């Protein structure tokens, strides 16, 4: 069970793998998408693609999270789903020519504890343990808490989400930041665990966590067709949850349908065309500009901008 929970934590927040390849797929307008290469992290962001990817599962190869920078630099994939701040930072540095096509993940972070009658106000004057020091996830969580008048006395960082998850399960007094789908799995093991969505504290329907990046030079008709498929896939997370859950399990994004059905609604998968999400991207960037390369993304970072 411990190994199972750790695996879920890795899926949830570490962006530990990428999948690539879609072939013999066409959209409703008849645009052929055969031969496209798609890269996507597993876990919450991959849920956005599940309904598409399940059609060609044999073509998906998972690689390590530390290759995100190389994935952008090598420019071998036609589309990449990745943390928006990572794509923006690399674009600003001239290490990537990929533009943001759409936002698909709006935050899957939770503040959790197994303390009796745990309330967010309990964080005031107490210690909170986060994962991901100097990351946008940690910055957003602390911003959201402060926005609601919640100021911890001490902030501690552990090396990974697996560490905070282990602490959540082992220490009845610990207050930690975790993420879906790991929270669902932990709650199944210990029903006394209570989690509060960082999105509910942040407001604005969540923060711009991950998006689809478009390779420079792609045929606009192909881009539009794929964005259309992606939008349909994201929408199914609300309109056809069971089929998405089944697809996620088949792709080994999530371990079983029970966990998937409970976790997916908390992963904030939602499609928004990049130019329409510019204001939200800038709001997220302004929380911690250094995570975006020191400034909000330039207009030409957004696909379709003139």
C-alpha cells in the first residue's frame, strides 16, 4: 500500500513522465492528425488527454520529468503539455519556440491533515509542511493562505510530495500540502484525513498550472483540429466522467476506476484557449514572477497572437 501511495503522489505533482505519439486520428472536420507527436506528463495534466490518448495507447512512451527542458529544446514533439511557468520561462530565455495553445489544468493542490476537527484556521500560529520549495505550486499555496488571513508560524519544505504524503499518514498532528490523486488514495487509507482545496482559497476558478504548447511552424489547420479534440477531451471530465476514468486507468494514469472517479473532479481539468486565458496566466505569474523568468509572458508567447 505504501508503494501504491507513493506512486500516486508522483503521478499527482512531479510531472514524472511524458507520453508521445498519436496516429490515425482525425477530427470531425476531416483534418488528418496521423503522425503527430504529443508529449504529456502523467498524473493530473494527462487526464486532459485521456480520451484522445486511449485511442492509441501503444504509441505512448513515458520518460522522466527532468527531461522537460530537453523536450522543449529538442522540438521533436508537435504538442507538449507542461507546467505553464516552465514553458514561459524557457520561451523567455530563448530555449523554446513553443507557444501556449491552451490551459488545461487549473490546480490540484490541497492542504490536508488528519487532526481531529481540522480547520484551515488551525494553520495560524502552527507549522505547515509543503513540497516543492521555490516552485509556483508552493508560491500559489502560500499566497492563497495569506489571501484568506491564514499565516503559519513556520513553513517547512520536504524534498518531494511523497515525503509530505508520508508525513500526512504517519503524523496525526501534521498539516501538509498534497495533491490529487494522492489525496484520494490517502483518504481511502485513512478516512479521518480532511483536505481543503487551494483553488477554493485562491478563487478565480483556480490558477494556470499546466497547458498545451504548440510547436512553431505547425499547420494552423492541424493545430485548430487538435485543440478541438483536446477541448472535447477536457469537457468529458465533467460530462462523461466514467469514460474518462476508464481511459485514465487503461493508460495507467490512475490505478483504478474508484480512485479515478473521486480524484478527477478535484484535478480542475478545464480547457481555455490561451489568448482567452492571458489575464489568468498573468495573475498566476504575478504571484511569483521569478518562476516565469522575471516577468509576465510577452504577447507572442500565446499561440495565435499577432
